[in-house]
C-alpha cells in the first residue's frame, strides 16, 4: 500500500492505473478511498481513433509552401471551426491545413472500415480565394511509389461562407488514405485554410452521425432555440418560474459547449451520456454549473467541452456522494449539495491544455499537474476529519522536550492542549462554516490553489499547528517565510544537489528537512522538484510569499488568490472573523494580506467573481469583490436577479427593445439591488434611449448612489459610465456634486449588522475623493495659469455662462469665459475664509474654490546654530533681511557665521495664500565654544546611501547629508535592501571623535553594523579598513560611535540588523559628524578599566561595567546598602592629563543621584592624592561634571565619599576627558613626517653646499692673498 502511494506521488499524478487506493486516518480509523482516471479516455483505438491522434510516423505531409499541419487546431493554431447550417461551430478534434498540400495516413497497422469528417474552409478566413478537396486510397506497400485510386473528388469549391460537408468514406482493407487540398486554378493561395473537424477512422460499429441524427437519437437535449422559445414572453416579475430558469440555463450550456460538440461527446461514450442525462434532469446541478461563472481561460466551446468531460468523469466516480441528503450537524448544509459544488468547481477549474486538463503548481514543475480526483478526495477527507490526532501528537512532541529547555510558549501550549484533550475539544481541519456555504464562484478559488496536490494536507497541518491547534489558523506568507530573493530556492537546491534526489548530499539534506517540516508524513517526496517547504526554509520575494499564503488559506477552505499591486504581489482572501465550530453571527469578510499598496491599486489579471470587471476593462478590479460578497450573501436572490440579466445577455430580449430591457433590469434590481451586472446594463439603456431626459439621468444617478452606498469603487465607475459622452454641463456638475457627497459619507463608514467591510469603504472613498470630478473650477496663485479661475475641461461649453463671487456669494459676476483672469484689485479681494464661489447658469449648485491660508508656527522651524542656518521644511519658504526683498531657500539655503536676524514666510502657490511673517535669530557656534567634541557642518562633506525612498514619500538619501534632522531618510520600500550602507566623503582629512545617529521611526532603527574608514585622496574610496562594530539599543534615543585618534577622508557605515522584523528596512532623521577637541578629548571606554566595591549583580544586572557603555543599562550599588562607603575606581591605559569627569545619572527613576563626591588620583594605584575641590551636584538627572582648571596628570582616578539623594548610588554612564598635546614632530602623522624628513634632508644638503662654497671661497681668498704677498 505505501509503495503504491509513494509511486503515485513521484509520478506527479500524471500517469496511474485506473484505480489507486489512497489511505488516510479519520479518528484513528483507516479509511480507504479510490483515486481514479478518466473513464472517457483510453478507449480501444482500433475501434475508433481521431486522425489528430495518429503518431507522427503514420502521417505523411507534403506542401508547396513552408506551412505545417496542425493537430486539433486550425492553421496558425486557432480554434477549429466550420460553417454548419450557416452557423459557425467550433470543434475540439481535427486537423487544420493550408491549401497547396497533401496529407496521407498510413493505415497498414490498422483495420478501420471508415474515415469520417466534417470539412470546409475556416469561416474566419474572409480573404480566402477558394479551394477544392479530393480523397484517394492505395493498397501499395510503398507510399513513395504508390498507385492511387480516386475515393472521391469533391466538385464543391469551398469559401469562408460555404457550409462544411460531412463524409464517411470507405477505407476498409486500404493501406493509405491521401487527401489533397488545392486552391482554385489561377487564384491566390492566401487565406485558404481548410479544417477537417472530428476527423476519425473507425469500425462500422461506431457511428458518425449528423447533427439531425444525433438530435433525434438524444431527444432529451434540445437546441438553444427550443429553450429560447419558451422564454420569449417572459418579461414581468410574475413571469419568473423555476422551469423558465432551468430552460435558460440549458440554453446557456448548449451555447457554451456547442450542441454538435455535446451530442458527439455523449454519442462517443456511455459515461458522457449518463452525465448529460443527470445534468439535464438535475435542475440544481444545472443551476450551479451555469451560475458558477465564466472560465478563467479557454472560455469557448473547447473549454466548455473540457468542463463537461471533467464533470462526466467526476460524476461517474462520485455519483453516490451527490445523493447524500444528510444535513451536516455543524453547518446545516446538505452533504450532497456540498459535494455537488465541489465537483462542479473542479470541473470549471481544470480546463488547461494539459494531458488531464490540470494546471501547474507555483513552480511550474514539468509533467506535474493538478489532479481533479486527488483534490476532491483530499478536501472531502479533510472536511470529515478533526484534529484529535494532531493535538495528541503535538502534545507528545512538546513533552519530549526536557522541561528545563522548554520555552514559555511551549509550556503554555502544553497546558492548553492537556485541557483540550481532557475536554475532547477537537477542531475542524477545514473551515466548514466558510467552505460549506461557498457559492461555486468562490469555491473555485479553493480548488485552483498554487500548491501541488501532495502539499494540500501539509499546508493544512501547518496552518493549524502555527497556533498550537487551538482552532485558529495562520494566513501563511510572512508567518512562515522571510523576504529574500526570487531565486533563493534554486540556489538552495543547487547547493545541496537536490535536483538529483539520489545524490548522498541531497538525501542527507532532505532527511534534515523532513525532520524539520514533516514531509514524508504527508507524502511529499524527494523527487528533485521544487516544493513550498524549500521556500519556507530559504525565503522568497513578495509573489512567492503571497502564493504561500494563498495555498495555506485554500487548504483550510478559504477562497484566496494572488493579486497585483504596483511592483508587488499580495493576496486576497475570504474568511470569517472567528471560524472555529461556530457560525452564529459570523460574517464573511474579504481582506488583503502582504498588503503594500492598499485596495485602490489592487488588481487581478484574471476574471473576478460574478464576471465583474476584468482588468482590461477597468484596472484595480479587486475592489469589486466586496460588492460581490454582499450580492451573494443571499445567493438565491442573486441567482434569480441574474436570471433577468441573462435574458439580455443571451439575446432573448433583443438589444434594440430598450423598453423591455429596462423592465427586466428593474426586475433584477428589485430582487437584488447589489447586482452590478443589472446596473451597468441599465445605464446602457438610459444612454441609448432618446426619451430619457437630463432629469431622468439625474434620478438614475441618485438611485445608484443610494442603493450602492458603501461600495464607492463600484458606484464611482457607474457614475463615470453614465456621464461619459454627456454634453449637458448641469447634468455632469449636479451628479458629480452628489457623488462627492456620497464619497464624503463613505469616508466615515462604519460596520453594522449587515455590513462588514467599512475599512475598505473608507479607503476607497478617501482615494476616490482625490479625483473629485465635482470640481467645477480651480484657481492658482502660481504656475502658467497664475491668478486665473480655470473652468474644468469637462464643463467647458461655448453656450455656457458662468458666475463667480469673491465675497462669499453676496454678489456674482457673470462671464462666458472659461479662463477668468483676476486683476490686481480682485486678487486683493480673494478671501481665505470665503474662497471663490463658481457656478454654471442653469444649475442651482455652486462650487467653492478653497483658498488656504498657510499657517506658520514658531515651532515649525528652529535656529540650527551648529550649522548656522534654519532647520525645517523649506518647501515654498522664502527669507529676507528687510521684509522687502525675498529669496527662496531653494535658491539660497542661507548659512550665517555670526548672529543674524532674518524673516521668513510661505509664498503664495497653487490655491494657498501666503503666510504671516516670522522672525528668527540665527547664529553659528564657534569651534572654540564647543566644550567637548566640535560639530562638523554639512557643507564639509557629501555622501550617498545604498538607496532611498522617493516615490511614496520624500525620504531621500540627500537628507542624510543636509545637517537637518527634520528631513528623514528611509531605504527603498520595494527593494530587498540586502546590502545597506551610508558613505561620507569629506573635503579634507579630519579627526572624527564621534558619529551621532538620530533615529527616525521605532520600526526601522539601525541596531547593528560596522564602521569603516579610508584616507584615499580620491573623491570616492575603493579600499576600506574596518574601524569597529556597533550594537545600539532599540529605542529612539540618540546613538553614538566613538573613534580613537584618526585621520579620515572617507567614512562608511554598514547596516546588518535593524528593528524591522527581517532587517529589510532602515531609516534615520540624520547623522552628525563630530571632530576631536584636543583640549577635551573623550577617553575611549576600551582604554578604561572600571571597578567598585559595591554593585548589584544578584537581583539585577547592575554591574559597574554598565557605566562605560551607551546601552540602556545602569550601575547600582548593592540594594541592601551593606557597603557603606562605596567608591568608583577608573584605571586608564596610561598617565593622562585629565581635564574633566562627566557623570550621567540614571534616567528612569529618581534614585541613586550622587550629590556630593571627592576625587582622588594616583599614578601607581597605591598612593592616592585627594584633589582639593568642593564638588556638590543638584539632585536631578541632568549630566554633571567635575572640571579641572588645570589638567591633572593621573592613571588612576577614584570617586569616593559619595553622598546621594537616597543612600543608593547609581549611574547611567561615566566619561573621562583628557587634554591632548598640539601636534608636533613627535606625533605628526606619517605624511607630515615624510614632509619633515624631506625638508630636513634638503636643509642639510643646503648647509653642506653653503659650507663648501665658504670653504672654497676662503681657499681662493688665501691663495689670492698669498700671490699678492709674493708680488
């Protein structure tokens, strides 16, 4: 048994015996279920075989052109079709060719009696010039030297308008059949595409009947016109009946599949006949099928033939399930109805061009397609099971963990599981409250999940295990998978040779993964194919994460599907607020998970439920799903409502009969006012009618807005449709005003007893208000239309007269100008309270152009005296020295070097009037006035970051280098951000003392990383030397990294961990660079050893070492105060000239504040000398200092004789500062030493040369003197 199942899984469900037994446990009882193959397949091919199924070596094709022949498609690959009885019919089987060819079938291995087919010109080829067809047979053994006998030479000339011919030709005892297809003599060969439909070889015992013969043979099926006739007089609401509805569904089905196609199918196989008899006699089944929606793809005769084939095979194997009239005790839904919806949903989803019509999984694994039988069995089994065994196994797994190693959540799970098991509190594996009540439309989104069949139970298990089998489920996605890379799974498979399952490395890795993810427990094999466990292990990008979520939700019975948002894949899903074993008061809700862009930008390329708005008709079609949920809340009323709409769709109500169309559409809306299909067709009626007045259209708009309240995306589209092409400005303006009012109401929508998607309504309404079409006019103080009232393009009309008021509507000026230039005097009248009132003569509605008064607060900006400039949002901000001459900050970002008074204001722009004027005093702190580190202004460096976010928000990397922490930076929202860094490039080498980080948001704080430096004399560095690493606290406090003495031209910070869950994002208000103050240089903590005689390390980690770091920790003396004379001792790495000691008290509570202290110093740690200095501090948490007017030389410093505010002593941090010597020859850097050496060498050479010259001069002078003496 196990071997059978294993082989079945490895084969990928594509090839298996007629019946395979699948075993599963239900409450510890082994249940066996059969997984089947299609009974309509693999019929004896010697009794009947389609010509398109002949192997390649039995078809000889020759052509005078380069074209090929096509199996089961017309020439060029389209759908096979022919003109039959002057109607175009499509076919699933046959061969398509281009005239100018012969096609020969080798019959030597077969013993057929007849060749039968329909043939003729493809009806789509309206450029065809005509063709003729002839048939020949031969009994020769060699086709290349055969003698051919005329079987039939058809005299008919075939054009695209010519009806096809049906033939059954005798090929008994023949070795070859040849068909020649030639264009008419002297005519072009273009567009002459000939189709041979249903072409087959067969025994005499197999019939090849005409349509009329089949209609007579299977009289329980009528043509579409028969059913239509019974519906012609259906018009008024009282005319509706179940019989009429069933006749309509039969007509729809016949049109969808094609009568000839259906009759051919049922004539070919008894299973098809049995299924057709069931379908045409089970009104419920026909209704479910025909209200289950259009097909996702192949929505044509071929697709619907596949639907029927699926349905026939499923019905053959599971017909007994459908007769189960038992009501489910939990959901009160008839089991036979649930199974019927499952069969129909599977029939509708499995219609692809694959061997069994299944679809590939997320990974597109070759030769691995979904299997309708497996999915039916799996979901049926899951629906019958509870989690008793899962709870017991999980409890045993948790108890196997040694108690000392158990985590708190594991202990909590153990306690709860023991309680649940004792109480026999089991949970469903499938959310029956949702699943059993799904219409077919939604159930399709359960069965067409991206999982492979073998993963369904695996997903279901982990969805429930995530919450410890407490009855709740996981939504998947980020609950299990990190965001990494799209090819992470490929790299993983390659690394461990998992593409080669027999490789020892692959076997070992799969065994490891099996232990971690319980793969073989659910029959997931090591077969070299991708599975979702690999994505869970190594992560995926947004699309893979969302497909995981879809698969997990679908596995528990929740409809779900992947949707698109700009640059992102999210997932839409349908669930109850709480689903475990309780349906009372629980209403279905739709939600988007892995949601980045929101509802307004969500879209899906495929069809949406109820066929409402495909993407290519209206983008962002996901927004229609909430209305579909409301419409199908009472599925019976929706189905009856849609009956009236289908009378129009199917041509029973003629398109030109506007009065009757209006009546039947009103019938539909009386039954279900949420039927969007009815509304959109009613709008079409109003627009096509010549009798509907402007007032009628206004009333229709009012109805739409009232009846579809809470569904803004839908009513907004309907209003757009209604007004499209309308020329009456008062109609457009009045309707758009009402639209805006309704949107304003929906922007504040709240949930109530019958409505549960208020959060979506609010988002939609808010988004749509941004495209307000009730805006009659606009006004701007700036731009190309400065000081003009501009009438909206949609309301411009040469016959319109407009009115405007500048005093709140007390008086109006009339004009026919659509661009109204206000003069200087009128500009002065523009009131920021009243705005500008504009209207159209003929409409009582007025529109107010809002004029905003820009408000500036003194707190909006601050004098940044470190930078010597103003900080804050400077968009549209101007400055002046005298209130007369104004300069935009964007043109000159003012920077001062001394105390300077300036004035600022917001200038007028768009519809914003200028602000009041504020005054600020700017200054620049001189370097000499910084007590410790010296601030480096931002004009001394440039820089860059790995990336930034500038599309959704202005969070540019340039904000990192502007010296203004009111302007934040953030990594790119849509990037994986695997390598995050920030680089500073300084104008010249500097000695950095500290880097200051100012966090932006708690969600994206930089926590860990490394610092690198370079001294390359280039604009950008290429080689970096690591300076150190940092580990900062997860809070919004300022963070620091301290440097030893250095000379740095380039600085780099890399980010390895942030407070973001997966460390994907980072942000900052800014960074400040501080340079070294030689008079007060901070001694690095690495150069200090700190000790004490009192620290609390038993009840809290209040070690003295905490007083040397910047983390959120403290030093605290022993709580019991057993040490009455605590001290703090600092040992430096060398004797230093100490300038001050800084003490930062604890910041969390008012305890341990040191208020008095004495200082002792020593060079040897033995002999201490007291510093004669009175040191008294205030009782608060402000930083305190001990400043030495003359630096104290010491290696050891002791703080003793402590007095505190409550008998305890504590500190957040101590810092020690020293005086450094001004650089001289002894401590110059290498470059300066090199220069000095060169200067010294040069000086020595010069001295030597000078000495030689003097010596030579002396020698020369002495010789000259001697000569003179001789004379």
